[in-house]
């Protein structure tokens, strides 16, 4: 039987991302995500629950997350579940389930106050996408001559 491990979540950051580097200088960024669920019970009462999920993102995307994300910001993350185990300070085994983020996308616009973008930072549409040095309204045909086209 085949296995499949894929998680897609939309929520709000519970804290500012924390960027660190491994001894091999690989960027790692950790943040928390809160996912709200609302429903009406059989008695008609509105109910709500919040699921808090720890997320870890690696490499260049980790640096992008640390640069542009702030507490309260809406975010879509896609990744896989990872099970972590370690020995606690009291000698007992500890464990947690977290999401290893493979992709994320900013949702909505940053608002004033919580979730506001960091100063002088303009978020790209999707993390990991290559930066374009030309503006969105750039006419790409102006650089192409007939002798430049390979066909």
C-alpha cells in the first residue's frame, strides 16, 4: 500500500518567526500557526476551537519567512507532518508532531498593527519564487529582435 503525507493549512501566525542557522549554515525558521474552526452545535450555539500547529521551513524560504512574516499574518502552508523526539531536561522522552513546510503563500494584505509587514519589506506572491528584476508592466518584447529568436 502506498503512503501519502501532505498537509495544507490556512491560519494566522501566533508569533514572529524565529530564524536560526545550522552548523552547516543552512537557514531554519520556526513559527506557530493558529487555525480557527467555527461551527454551530445541535443546540444552535456558535462554537469555536483553535488548533495550534508548529511549523518549520528550511533554506531560502526560511530567510523569506523571517524577512516578511509577522505575528497575526494570514498564511497558507503546504508541507508534510514530521515527528520529533528528544530527551527532556528531566530525562523523560518528549515528542511533538510538526509541519515541515515545503511551500507557503502570503494571504491578504498586511494590516496596521498585528500582522503588519516589517519595514521596507514587500512580500512576493509565493515564497521560493525567483525575484524578477523587471516591473510587472515591463514589455518583454522590446528586448527581442528577429535575430535573437532561435526558431
